[in-house]
């Protein structure tokens, strides 16, 4: 079926009290792995590409291929530019064919983030492009969290409400103790803060840095209003470990296409586990 708009997928998730898995793709085996599991489990999904991987392909050609594969499915699938950190990247993504973008202005002070996000929305909305944005700073450095630095790093519920109302974004990525990559120690999500944000913010909420969060924490986050969860690191690690296992198991180099197929199967298991936890199975 044709691509489904980002906001439609997330509104359905919010109404149905589940989260849509958003999986980053760039390798040949990631795309079919995600689509196959989504078909098998009848789950909506979102495909994402991070600009750090643009160099791996001719982006317009690759997006055309991605869209052609999505069109063959019978499930709702979205396509989103992940973590566009400046106006030029966002414009490139739009020109190359993304129907939805995530502008990451979290590196800027609050007022500047709000101004830059509003500028992106003013570019995107007239041409039908949906916009996700981020407020707060993810704990990627693995800092020991105290009450003081939590208030500095994490999303402020009152500012979140103002940010959404004054920018017109379609989805808000929050910082509540989550981080990109594998966690340095056990992640501790601030669920009280998340509930306050949910009560004040009228758009769907997004959790970045989903790899490594405990099952119970995922489920609680979804119950408190998270409607999109980003996953990449666990897929990448699973693919890498499978390739390493295959290379170490044989005296002679393995048949590469056969190895890639086993990598696909490994990625599929990660995706299946996540969408089951997120509650999106059977929601297509």
C-alpha cells in the first residue's frame, strides 16, 4: 500500500494506546527484514534514515527503491528523515523524497531551538511534510543523574507545552533518561516527568534511544503516552554479531549472499521482539 503519513500512524497509535516502531535502515538486509516481520505480525512500522548514513548510497535512488518496496506491502508504513540537525539537511531530505522529517535542534538553547523548529515547520507544512522535533538532551554520555542535572537535561513539561503550541510540530521527542546507543549502566526513565508531559502536550510523544531499555519500562512508557519508539543499535549489533559468528565458524570465507540472508533473519528477530513489546502487532 502507499506510504502512510507520519501523523496518521501516530494518531492511530495514540488512540489505540500502542507505539509504532521506527527502525533505521541503510543496509540491504534491514529493509526487507523489517517489512517481512511487519507483514507477518500485521504491524504498522516507520522506516527511518539518519543523515550519518547518507554517504552509503545515492539517496534519491535509494528512497525510490524503499518506496517501491513499501508499496508492495499490505500494511501501513511510514518513511521519516531521522535527526536532521540543520536546515540544509532538512531541505536535502525533502528534495530527495522524504515525506516526513525529524528536526533535531536539541543542541541549541531553548529559545533558539524553538525558533529554528518553527522555521522548519513553516517550510514543511505548506508542502505536506510532517515534522517531529526534540526538546531536552538525551543522556548519551551516561552521566550519573542527579536532581539538578535532570532538570537541565530532561524535557521540561511546561516548556514542552509551549514548544509544541508555538512551533506547530506533529510529534515531540522527549528526554526522560533515554540515550542513543547502548546504555552505560541501567537506564532510569523519569516516568513522573513523562506523565506530566503527556498531560500538557497535545501531539504524540516519541522515545529515541530504544535499544537497551527493559521490557517493563517500554510498556510503562507506552502506557504513559509514548507512541513512537526508535530502534537502531540493537539491530546493528545483532547483524554484526551474526556476521562475526559466521566468519569465525568456517575455515574458508562463507558465501556472502547466504551470510546476508542469515543477517536478515537476525535483524528480523530484533524487530519482532520490539513490535511485540510496543503492542503494535495486529494493529495494521
